C-alpha cells in the first residue's frame, strides 16, 4: 500500500513499514513516526507480514521499519516505545551520514 507521495518530501529518507496485522494499529505507528521525525523520514509504503511471506516484492526504500525482526530493518513493536523511537533516530542519523559520505568518496576517487 502506498502511504505518502509529495514533492516536498524529496529530501527525506524513504521507508517501508512492515506491520503484523494487529488491529490496524500500524496506521497510528506510521503517523506517529512521521510526526516524530517530520523533516527526516517519509514512509512511502506499508505492507503486512503476510504479504511478505507470500513473496510480495517490496519497493526500494532507504529504511525498513518492521514489527517483526528481520535482517537490515529497524524493529518496533505494535506499540512503539521511547527506546524504539531512539533506535529509529539513530538509524536515520546513520543513514544520512552514509548517504552523504558516499558521494564524497566517489568525488575523491574521480
């Protein structure tokens, strides 16, 4: 499911939110994450664990935030804790740093 599309969000990191089908609480989590980090992240897509288990291919995103533990994702529970918000903030900072370092490295070798 596509969550958000807006040209003003082009400088934000994109994210995929993987939810566990727990009474649609995931929609609140998406809103809360975007409200907590309004200038940093845009959750463009969301998908259920069930859809992923069925082999659905998910779109490219800078981050994956997931209600199940999966490789290369930020784990959150159905009710996101302050500690998990801190994990998201840390991941956002690390990803931004990585994305700014890569072009600098390419320029260095050119």
